[in-house]
C-alpha cells in the first residue's frame, strides 16, 4: 500500500488625461510611464491532492483474513487484513468500504546560512473501538531540509541535494510550485514536509 500586469481601463484613462494636460504646458515629457513593480516570489508553497473511492465487499475469508473488494469499475481486488484491523469479524459481504487518501507537500524557503538536514519521519495509526463498525486510519509525515543545486525555470526542473550529498531532480507540475521555484537560487535551503493520510470506514448493510 502506498501507497507537488495588465493595465486596467481606469489607469489607461488616467494616463490619457495626464497626457492631455501635458500638451497644454510649455514642455512635454517623452519618458515612458512607470510600470507596476513585480510581485516578489512566494517563500512558501502548499500543494495538496485528495482522492476518495468506494468499494463493495463481495467475499470474506475469515481464516486467511482476506477481503475481496469490487471497485466502482467492476474490477475485483483481494485485500489481506492484518491483525491491526480492528473488528474484522464484523466485515460481511454486502458492506461498503469508503476510502479517503490525501497527500500534502509544504515547501518553505529557509533563512540564508542554513544547511541540509537528514529526513525525519513521524507516523501514527488509529482504529475503531471494540463493538463498532470497522474503521481506521494511518498517517505519516516526512520532513527533510535540502539544498538547491540548480533551477531550470523554463523547463520547471529543480535539482537539490540531501544532507548525505545525494542529488535528486524533480519536475514541478503545479502552478503553486512553479511560482515558488521562480524565487529560488543556487545555494538556497528549502524545508520540505510531506504528509500522507489514509482513512478507511466500513458502512454496514
């Protein structure tokens, strides 16, 4: 199991009025109108995805603790339920399994001078209380601090190094990520926090 500026019409009208007033004076300025300052690149980005699915229970083997699920597209998938699955005996043919999976990546530009740090992982799990419908969830967060080695804004590719010295290249595919990458330069340190959460719940017939 697994198994991120246009010029408004009001501004144009104001410029036209200023131009008309200048023509009435003794001198005329040919300097171009000042352009609005570009917004600074963000120093933090959050990219998240969420998926949900529903499957029906079509077979339960109590001896092997294997539950066969039918997906919404009709395909079948056998699932081995370990001892950690609470209230397994309550799962029956005809029940509906609701699955919700979410993942979030947060990237934060760290202050100058900080270095890459090894990854840390925090994980946890919860289960249903005895006697209630089977349910549970697991989650994990991986945090790592990396050093930017190269930034290819044109092709949306970033290369960074881990604390071990290992290099990794990633293609940025989301608008939030691309905006964040625009503000990066070689030598920057970025904190990456990746979180996964999987929740399961059985709806009884």
